[in-house]
C-alpha cells in the first residue's frame, strides 16, 4: 500500500526534515520512505520537498508507521499538522489530537481497501 504524508505548520522545512529522519530511523520502515518533490512554480528555482511516500507491504509496517507518527507528533512543540493519505485521508494536528486518538485514526486510514 502506498501512503503519502504531507506536513504544514511551524518551520515546515525543519519539521519535514525531522519527520523524514524520524521515519527513516524506524527499523520496520527501513527502505520504505522516499521524498517526493513537487514541481517548481514559475517563480521558484526548484520544487519543494513536500511529500513523504511510504510503500507499506505488511501489517507490521502499518503498525510501525502508526506508532512512529503518534510518537513524533507527541514530541512536537510547534503547531504542526500532518496529512496521511492511503485508502482514505486524515489530518492530525500535534496540538489538538490526543495521543489515544491518533492510533485509531491512523489505523482507519491505513487499512487496506479490502479490509472492512
């Protein structure tokens, strides 16, 4: 399953780099995380790095991503929002979502389309 993660808020460049580093350091996610660059606008020299794409091939990888994102959001001091897209879409706000609420939301959006 392909999963996309986008981030907004705070110092977006620093937060994006921190999230990328956090996810790539997770053993269960090793080799599944790549950065996608959006096309450059007319007034830009190059496209921004704005999306992380993960190729999740097992329930263990989905669970690892859910745990990693829950923990990462809990460590944020800035008002950061991540959008996770897979079989659905969910936006998670580091300041407004309680830890116990994050995991069920992520499991729901990361569920394979044939799992109901």
